[in-house]
C-alpha cells in the first residue's frame, strides 16, 4: 500500500548540495507538511508513494532554493534611475535625495512586491533585505509567499522611517514583535555601515543582537575610500573598529568586503563571520574585486547577494554565480579558483548558514523545509549537451531556465509563471506610477 505525501518531484538530476559535489541521477524527492521526507530512486518512489501533486521533470536539475544574502528589495522601483556613477556620487547625487522625497510604506511595499516577483522567477526562495519601513517589506514578502530575513535598519541620520539609532531600533523591534512567530518572516539588526552609524549606535545594535539572538547585516569595506575615511576618523580599519565594538561573531554578515587585507580576513575567519559577496554590484559601481579565493582558503563562509536593483540592475543569482566564478579566476589568474560546486554552495547553503537557517534550508536533506528550484538543463539546444549539471548551472544557465519553484512545498512558480495574487499587469502599473513620481 502506497504512502500518501503532498508532493513528489522526479528530476533527471537531483543536486542536494550537502553532501558536496553529489549528483543523484533519476532520483525523486518526497514532501509532506512542507518538509522533505525522502530522497530515493524514481522507481522506488513510484512504488512507495502517492502524491497529491506529482511533477515529472525529465530534463531538469532539482536544487535547493537560492538564498539572496543581500538586497534592498524596495529599490527595484529605482532600477536604472542613475547609472555609470561611482558609489559616493551615486548615493549623494541621486539615491539619497530620491529616498528623502519618496520613500514611504507604500513605496517599500510596492517595490518589495516587484522584487519578490523577480526573485521568485529566478529561483530565489529566501532573501536578506535591508531598507526602511521593514513592516511594509515583511508584508510584501509574506504576500508573495517568500522566506525573508528583514533588516531593522540603523542610521545616525533621520529618514522618513526614524530619527536616530535609538528610534530606528525602537521602531524596528516593535515590528519584529508584531511579526514574531511568522513561519517565513524573520528579522536581523541591520546597521547600514560603519561610516553611517556612530560607536554608540553600533554598540547598541550589538547588544540587542546578542540579547535577542538576531543576525547582524552590515555593509563593510565596500570601497577604498571607506577604509581610508575610517582610519582618519577612528584610527582603525572598519572591521577592527567593529571588533572593538563587539559586533564581530558568527551572526554577522559583512556585505561586500571588497577592500580587505590579510588582517581583515583573519578577523572574519577568527570570529566566524560570513561575507555577502555581490560581484555584479561591485563591478558596476567600480568598487573593486573581492578576494573570494582568499576568503575560501581561510574557511570564511560566503554567500551571494544581488544588492539592490538600483545598483545591479538585476536580482539574479544565476548571474551572480557566473560572475563570482569568473571574477575569482581572472582576479588571481587561477582557473581552479571558485569551482562551480563551491559557487553553487555559496548561493544556497552558504547564504542559509549566514542567516542561521542552515538547519532549515540551503540543501536537499530529509527533515529540511522543501524550498526547491527546478532548472531546465536538457530541454533546448542552447543547453545541450550536458556533461556536468553543476557546471551547467553556473556557466550555461540563466534565470529564464527556472521552471518550477516551491517554498515549504508550496508551488510559487509553475512552468516559468510566477503564482502571485497580484498580476503582472498590476505590478507594471505600480512600477509606472512610481516611475512618474520619481521622475
């Protein structure tokens, strides 16, 4: 007698990520109550299980849902608003003035919905967000059915959201309390950067993160100017200052970490910090090339981030995987640097580990949540032949080849169509409305 499950998926290749470098051919994955309950050969799966939803994907690879370790989702409404500028000018001349005029709960909700649609279409099932009005972002991600860690941003200067570090934290923690217990929405403490938060604000953020066991999400060592400015103002490089203020630890994700020296890397490794590597944004803003191979040699946990659509201009982890692998190789003139399997791990389990979610997501293992992504590898001439599906995922595929996405076993993308309550036409209308206002 067959066992009832909610979902069976039968791909040609099943890539669990953990164990590393493993590819299971013609295996099936069974899901019940949102969790993976079995991974077994397809012939055995057909004999043992009966599912309410049964998906035969003979030309596909099944991988864990991708984890976008750094984004500013609402900034999708600023996609392309100011391109071809270095970071300092881009922020001061365009982004900060536009935010001062237009950011509101409606802006954040609409922008985050637009971003969620884009991320889901590209196989991203979890994102680590940082922006103003965190409750509006949480509402958008919950409506989209995404898993998200929403940053409670902290800044020294006032915004439409809050006035000073204490106000940012007070308002943010009230949002966290309101959403506590939600199955897919969690929160982090998100000081914007060492250069935009005082010692007192950073110390307060560190204390609250430790007290509440929350991740810390912070931009750091993004540009050479940031490092020189920190040396002049504080007599220390940014990471050394964060260590002095007790922010460094396994719960901290250092975003960008481009301009890091051997001592900086040793600090990250010693404290068990993670890095959110954002290669496309780093290239577009001419910030530099992060030393990814050195990070991996030091054993630093690395995940991949898209950054916001205003500085990338895509929320596309397939692009980030390819860019990360190629930049690492050319940056150190070593073709063996950042191999495909390591980069896939960054985009899945690496991101999950940085967020403290690696016990739940990031790999296809029995007992974990069924956050899944199916990618068509062998269905078009452009992807044929396929000798190594892991290599294909990094060097051949793009997000358009994502066919199905599940979160907790719930289907969010079917045959390339994103399943949202809000239609694409409604999203386009919202984007057009905000474009008119921003212009």
